[in-house]
C-alpha cells in the first residue's frame, strides 16, 4: 500500500487512475504530472520509488484539490446567487444553467418547472 496525500492506494492500481481519484485532477492534469516526473503512463503504484511518491505528494499539496476546490465552487455559486445574476437564479431553482433546452424534454421540464419553483 502506498500513501499519497493520506490516501491509501493498492499497489496494483495505475498511477494515472489513482491520481484521477482526487477531486480536481482529471485526465489532462494526471498526464501532465506523470510527464513532469518522468513516470510511464502504464506504471503501477507499487513500482514507484519513494522519491517519486514524495515528488507527487509535494506537487499535489501545491494544487487546489479536494475540499479547497469544492469550497471554491460553492463560494462561486453562492456569489452568483447573491448578486442575482441569471446564472445564479438558475442555480437557485435547480434548472439547467448553461443554455440547455427544457421545453421539449417533457419529464425534465414538468419536474423542474413546477409553479412553486418559479420566481
């Protein structure tokens, strides 16, 4: 078992997939981390040297991931709601925010556009 940022990963898992299990680390970010520390994409967690594990842990601790990133997302949505923007009102009502269609999806529209939900 290898610990990265306090999370226990089995030795048979791929390093890339293990990094993607952190909130805020996707495919692109994990690929960049592997390239930065010269780790092969098919390398398993058990094959990492201690120095590589420490380097990855140090890089991840500098990034905004997990609870810090979740808190930032919630603060951004809260700010939009408080300023009364269109996007903020859509978030508050639980409606699609980014221009998705709600007219023809009957199940979704009926569920989302009830009278008590309207402003």
